[in-house]
């Protein structure tokens, strides 16, 4: 038996012993003399089955799901419920069975049963509350004794209290709460778990100065989720923290019982987006748990996040296919993967190598394939167009064919919003890969157990390799200038976590739609999924806001230089083609469209022509194929940048 099992066994023994003690204590308090002796004589016959019954009641009342150190009102309610069930059971047995049929008088009686109910609740709940208090007292003593970091907590009262509990429980370590700042005036003058509310966010500078004058300088600011809400003005908070030279950290998660609290540095990109799209965690766990999953390009920005999410949701096996040895090593050393129960392995392979991909797929036999391997930077693919076709088109063909041959249930191709009305090689190659997947998906439509092949379109992913936000941060760190290709350029943004969850959510819906497809002949069959990313962001305003968040003024401290659009770049991105029929899938935050594609024979002809274009280095032939396959594909020359307008509207905090 492991340590955790031993602890639970000791708790169960404690509760059963306390049940017997409660009955004995009740008799000794309620009766004396011959009345007590009469009942003690019958106790060996009554007590063992009653204790066994009590054990069953405690188990189903969930007394053993929570640790004693986290004992709270829900746990006390469970004790109240269990004690009440036992008291009612005694009342029924005593009044219905014992009194009229065996004794002619009550063995317990109403007063005795009520007394037992009180004593039983005290003996079950008292030790739990005492244990929690001892843990609390010890944690407070440890906080005062250890070299903890003096910290100000930022946020509304309810969020701060949860963090304080996590600090007391030891989940958040090396943190000594010295005070609280709230953006809500009604929190002023209050104290939470012994920590006072010292003011609002506007009082930050004065509060920091007061602590410094008292000889206990604040070393860190801790922002709760409410401190990052738009009404809290988090931009001002981050700018002030940087000006004061104080690290600002955020609470990334608060799990049940505060056992999963984590802290991470607050980054600029945490404030750049609308509120994060929430996912149905149970849905994804149901879909992924126990499955064999393969991720191509698993060492990249999106691929690595998909890997960590797949592991978090309980996949039985994960195979990472990666052409870069350093990237493969980096993801395989990820602590989340190393500490999971999933069997994780990796292989070095290039999606361009058809035979190698088939070999890997047939050996691993995945149930779900996430195809994230791609070349994705517009300027590079404009120069190196052959490499884009080899990887994004033929690599996708190789992965899809091999996965189908290996019997995969679902294949998800990672695409881009640049695939709609494409003007670049990136957009054209990605759109063509979508079309191949849709043609293959249609070929299997209606067959029982057939593979589903779908595409997921992303906007710009914050923090991914090549994203504009890390580039702007590096330029700000160097003192500028920030380079923007066009003042009117706008883009959609999403986080890597949102991107990965969108991929998994889309795959779960595709699998669910399999039975529906067979009933409706594919009429409701979605093939392209897109996250609802809100309003697109103007890149020039994004640059201005990032400069301000860093504590500078655009145009004064750091310049913004307009360099002109690059080859293959356009000002606006589109999520769906004009002729793509939308379909409602009933999942919040996700949009979908039905497929539009050519038949498989026509797609194969285009593939043969692309193969010939690669062999001959004939870019004109390749572009002709794309124009024929994708009528809206137009080669455009970059437009010269217009004069930069004077900044007016600022980027909203959401």
C-alpha cells in the first residue's frame, strides 16, 4: 500500500472508531445504573453491524475525497449528512423493529438519538477542523520564519482569499503576503485571513513607499485573475510595476481545493487578447482519454502545446514525429510529458519522406493524428516556393494517406487563415492541402468506421515562433524602433493554449459527427473549423500598446517605423471563403463550414502537375495549378505604404 492509501485507511479506521465511541459516549451521558447496564449488555450484538453500516454511509457521503488539511464547509456538510442518515436509521430501527417486536420499550429513544447525532458530528468534524487549524498555524509560523518574499496581492476579495488559502496550504511557496490592493472600493478597510486591504490599484506607489520606509520593502506583486480583467485597468498595473522595478506574477490556475495553484511571470501578451475562449474540459477528456495519438511537428510552437494537452487529457500513448532533432529532444524533456502516465515516445522523420511516414504510422497505429508539421513564414516561402510545396502539399498528402492506411479514426490538418483567397505561397499550399483532405474525406463518406479528415484554421498565435509579439518585445528591449510593415494591417490573434484546445475540440466534434454523417448522407458534415477570435487587431495599435505596457511612450521613447508590405503579405485576413457554407456545430467559441472541393481524380491530376513543376523548377506551372485549383488565388505585388496616420483609437484591453 502506498503512502496515500495508508493515510486514507487510517482516516477510515478513525471514523469507524469514532462511531463506536459516539454510541458509548451517548449511553454514558444519557443513562446510568441498571438502564446503562441493560444497554451495555446488548452492545456487542448491536455495535459491529452498525459500525459496518456507518462505514458504507461515510463512503457514499464522500468523506474520503478531501484531505483533512483542506477541510471546509462542503466537508462539514458531508459529515452532517452522514450523521443525519445514521440518526434516522437508528430512529427507524428503534421505533419500527426493536421496540414493538423485541423489547417492548425503546433501546435508544428520541432524546438519546438526538444526543448521539450531536456527539457523532463532533467526533467526526472536530478532529478534521483541529488538524486543519494545526496546519494553518504551522504554515503561518513557517511563513514568518522562512525567507519568504514579501508580496502584495492584487485583485478583488474573493480571488485574493483563494490565493491566501493556497499560500497557507503550501501550494504557493516562498510568498509572504503583506497586504492587498483591490480595484473595488467596497473592499477597502477589510481584512482577509489576517491580511489587510491597504488601498486600490491607484495607491500602489504610495503603499510600496510606505513599506519601504518601515524597513520591509515589497519584493513582488501577485495578480489574481480579477486583476487582469478590463475594468481593473491591467495596462496601468503592468506599466507601474515595471516603473517600480517590481516583478509582477499571475495565478495561472487554481484547481479544486487550491492544490493546483501555479504562478508565472505576467507577460505583455497576457493583456493583449480578449477573454480567453473557455473549453469543455470534460468533452476533451472523454475524447482523448485512452487513445493512441500521433503529432507531426510535435516540437514546434503549436505541436508542442498539442502534445502537452493530449497528455493532460489522458491519452494512453503519444508519438511525436519531428524532423528537427533539437526540437524533438526539447519536447521529450518537457516536465509535463515526463511526469504523465502517458507512454510518450518520439521519432525523427520528415513528412516529405513518404516511405518513412508510412513505416512510422503502420508501426504505431494511431487513432488520432494531429498534422502540425509545416513551413509557415510568408516571406521565406515566397523565395523558396519549392520547399513550401514539398512540405505543405506533399507532406500533408503523405501524412493523410499513411494515417488512413494505418486505420486512424481522425486526422486534423493544421491550416491558416491565409488559405482563404490566398495571395501567397503559404496560403496557396495550405488551401491545396485542405482540398486534398476534403477530397479524401468525401471519398470515405458513408462508410462504417471510415477515417475523418478535417482542417483547423488559425490566426496568428501569440508566442509562437515568428509571431509579431516576441519580435516587438525584442525590438522594445533594444530601444526600438518597432517595425510595422503597414499602418492599416490587421490580424486575428489567439494563444497557443487556445490553438491546441481548438484542435482537440474540432477533432472531438469530427468523431461525434461520424454517426450523424451516415444518417444524413453527409449533409451536416463540417470539414473546416475556426476559433471565434473576436475583432481583428490593428498591428500599428498593437505596437503602440506594447510600447506603453513596457513603460514608454510611442514616438517619444520608442519609434514605430513603417517598412512596407512584404511579398505575399496582405492587409486583412479572412476566416472563411465567400462560397463556403457555414454550419452550426453547437460548440461555444468554434465556427465551422462544410467542404468545397474538387473530386479526388482532379486533385490527383493537379498533384502530378505540381510534381512536374518541382522537378523542372517551373514556378509558373505551379502557380498555374494553384490558380486552376483555387480560382480566388491571385498573385499580388506588395503595395507601397501610405503615410502613417496620427494615432487615434487605442487598442481595447480585451
